[in-house]
């Protein structure tokens, strides 16, 4: 948005939180930004306010400002995962929901909230042109090599918790499949030194490193281990078989376990309404199990083809490209007829 000309008052990516501890530590920083935002909106007197994702901040903001500025919400809070908690806030304070997952429309319609499915923005970001063979040649992957991607997340705490599990799994998998080669996709939000320190404990495992979110790299892979999040859907849309891994702090995990009301953690499985991708979460994220199951998948082409077929069906459910354009059109339509 900054590149598109938006005046950025505060870059929230610099102070993002993961888990209860981070939230408590940054509470007063967030509180100050919150009330300054409310005052700014009062001073601007906008025709509408568009809030994007970040429900902990934006739902509270909507409660404060909806009385003098209509609020449109793009990229829905995952209320469907939390048993519908806070749906009353949206019903009272949000003029229109612009959602990116098709099953969110009936969820909101049932609650009496006006919503529009605009498509998923990932479909605009991912380029499927060019052959996989060309991509493999670009990354110097030999024909007889089995390329395995390691995507340990975009936040430092995720990387510290999950990357060692991936590397232990990779070490075991490499013994079972000698032709396996491993590729790390680093996050620009995590210092290179964090990866250096973790990798040092797993020498002599060879891992080829890439320092940016490279979609072509994921598409060139035969298989990947992916931390739960948007990257899992991205990997599916790039047609690369993968396993989902996740491990949180115990307080965060325990609280989430009590509150989350969905059968799967991964969006791919939620969209498919069945277990298409194996999920290894918390105590189940055991390297021996992960490596064993990965070996079975990689040595069975039929299983890989079946997973890819499910990925194609998920792409179909998400519709075509143009999510941002569709969202902008819905906002313009609302502004032309806010009643």
C-alpha cells in the first residue's frame, strides 16, 4: 500500500506480536497507536474506513468509529475458527465484509451480516507460467535429485521453534532418500543470523538458502515442509505436495486448544473439508514420524498425484484472479450507495 501511494502513519510489521507474551510486552505501544488512530479518523471525517485483517486491533477500532464513519472489513477475522465469538461486534459495527474464502459468505449470511466473496489475493501473486523443468534448471536441481523445500515461517519465534524440527526431519529423510536435496526459503522479517545459528547445529546437512519469498523456488520443489499460515495455501496453489508443521508456546497452544472450533489448522484442509495435507502440530511434530510419512509420500507417485488433484480443486473453489480489484469495486459501489 505504501508503494501505491498510501500515507503510512505507523508500520505495524515492525512491532508484530506472536503469542500472549508478545502482546503483553507491547500492550502500551499498541494502546497508544490505537487511540491516536481513533483521533486521526475523527479529524479526517472519511466517507468510509477500510480495515484489513488484524482483528484484535480492527474490531476494537470499528466499535470506536462506526458511529461516525462506516467500516468495511477486507480479509475477515477467522471467527468461524473460534466458534463465532465476536460475531455480534461485526453485525453491529461493520457495514460490509469483503471475504477471501468462499465458505465465509454463508457463515456471515447466517449471522445476518452483509458480505461479498472477492477472491483470494494469492491468486494474483502466483505465476504458474513456465515449466517445472525450467525452474529446476534455474535452481540447479539435477534430474535425479528429490528437491525438498523448508519453509519455517515468517516470524523469528516461529523459525526458532519450528526450523530445528524441520532440520531434524530433513536429516532423517536424507538418510532414507539419499538423492534428497534441501532448500531453505528465508523470511525477510527474520535476521540471517537466526538461521545461521540454527543451521550450525545441524552440520554437515547441506541446505541451499534463498533470502526472499521466492514462489518459483517452491514450485520447483518435489515436496515441502511448511509452517502453518498463508504459506501452506501458497504451496498448494503452486502445486507442490507438502506437510504442515506447527509448534507454539505452551500457553498459546493450551489457550488455542480450548477456543478453536475447527477440525483442521491448515486452510487447505478447511477448504477441501477433509485431511488432504497431513498436519503435525505441537507434540505430534516428531521428526521420526514426519520423515517416515514423507518417505512414503515421495516413494509413491500416485499419492503425490492425488494430493495435487486436490490442490487443483481448491484453486477452482477460490475462483479467478483479481481479488484486490474486486474489493476496490465493492468499496466504490458502497461509496456510491452507502445506504
